[in-house]
C-alpha cells in the first residue's frame, strides 16, 4: 500500500494539478492555440469574459473534446443532452458548437444571477434549481469544489 501511495504521489507531482485544481490539458486535448481560438470566438459571441469561458472549459474537460462524464455530459463544456438540444446543436462533440452552446448557457446563468460569477458557475455545475433552492452555492461538496476551482482559474487567466 505504501508503495502504491508513493507511486501515486510521484505521478501527482509529475503530472500535477495547476493551482486551479485541474490537469492543465487532458491526453486527448486540443492544442492550446485551438482552445484559445474557440474560447475567443465564443466569448465575443456570448459576451462572457474570455477567462471565464476558458476556466469553465478547462475545469469541465481539460480541453478534451471527446470527454463524457458519468452523468452523460459531453464535450469540451460538458453539456448535458438537454442543454445541447436547447441550443439546437447537432453534434455536442463538435468543439465550435459545444463551446458556443456552453458559453451561451453560461451567459444565461450570468444574466439570471445578475453577473454574480460564483452563482452562475454553481448553476452551471449543479443547475439553477439548486442555486435557487439554497439561495446561493448549494452545499454539495462537488459544487463547492467546482466553484472554487473555476473562480481560482478565472482569476489566474
């Protein structure tokens, strides 16, 4: 067991997490210039700050356009099928469509919560119903960690 923990610790140091708490890029991630281009375009279209789009994208998928979560979220911005359908996108794994839809949804959350970034990010993760029910960031460990991770990355960008 100690040997396993030692190996795990070494791998953590080698691959490391950035200060934002996520791996900088997944093994199948787009290259940084592709991510920059996608983020820039979506930011201009949606009016969401570029750093916030990038922070959410990296927290969600670490730049891997083929990412699928255990809950069924898909692509770079980890869109749920209903969100993808609401945007009218044909392929949630298409990077341009995915980031455009995710940024539009993030814009809607920012509007809903009067540009309170922490609440918008919490709603992106847990859903607006949970944020409304708790009148703030829901007391879910995953959501609280997610909000901290995204907010830290946003400040770093």
